C-alpha cells in the first residue's frame, strides 16, 4: 500500500498544522486496510490533547476499498461531517461513513480535513 495521508487541522490551537502519516509508520495495517485513531490520548495517531471535548479514543479513519471512511468510537461529544446544505447543522457520524478528500469533519471542537494527495 503506497497511499499516504495528510490531515490539516482547520481550527483550534493547532489551526493550519499538517499531520502526515504513512501506513508503514503509523496506525494499524492489515492487508489493504489501514486505520488511524483520533483522540486526546498521546497514543492516538492523531492526538488532539488541547481539545477537552475530544474523548480519549474518539474516532477512527479507515482506508479501504480505495477511499477513506470515518467512524465515531462511541465518543461523548460525537463526530460530525460538514453539512454543505446548512452551515449550522452538521451531520453526526453514526457507524462508519465515507469521507471524501477535502471534506471537513469535526472531532470535539476541532475541524479537520483530509488533504488531496499530490
């Protein structure tokens, strides 16, 4: 698997930060599936320790079937996708949902975006 991941932090203390990941160095890799954990604990691949609305183990990103998927891990404050139709009403993630590159998603109070691969 050659697919790398770049996540841009779009809000909060780390606004504008680019987080770069490779399957041979970060996360869990099983056959053609790659998973990354998002949460407040230092052990998470995407660690958002400055956002007190983020659970210790909040959400997970999955690469499978040639696309990204987003899963909420029963977090206290939920995981949300940007709603393009109504800016004030974000869509709560239930189960595992497809995530497009460039699409904004929120974990706690932190907005994130998967950057398109160059």
